[in-house]
C-alpha cells in the first residue's frame, strides 16, 4: 500500500453516515443486534470517528452492540470495507468463548 486512506469508524453515528457503511451483528439463531448509540456528541474511549490511515500503520476502533442472548453459540460480524475506501465486507465469526458481557 502506497497511499493513505481516510478511515471512518464503524461505531460512528451522524447524519452523513451512509446506512451501507454500518456494521451488522447476528447470532447463530438469526437474531440481529443493534449498535449502542451514545449520542452524536459523546466521545467513547477507543472509538474512532475519522482518522487518516497511513501505509503500514493500523488503527484500533471500538464498536458497541447490545448484549446477545445467553444461549448464543457464535456471533457473525460484518464490517463494510467502504469505511476505509474498499468494496465488499469483512466477515468475522466470533465464538462464544470470546464474547464479553
């Protein structure tokens, strides 16, 4: 990678934030979980709104969702690549052992 890109945090809320750039969390039963909204003026520690991502560097981000049901076996997280200038989605499966309540 030889150019920097703007990274728009997956936990960001705002009027100009496209619905196609919002992450999605589901469980093995097909339940969907909403992101937790702390308000447009609240700054959540660890959450990125907009940051320049330079070649060879990384950025940490925090996305908060509502608590999943107790009997969940795994969660599936879809993160839109459009948040960093890409296309498609990053898909992750999170086992029950990694879920923090």
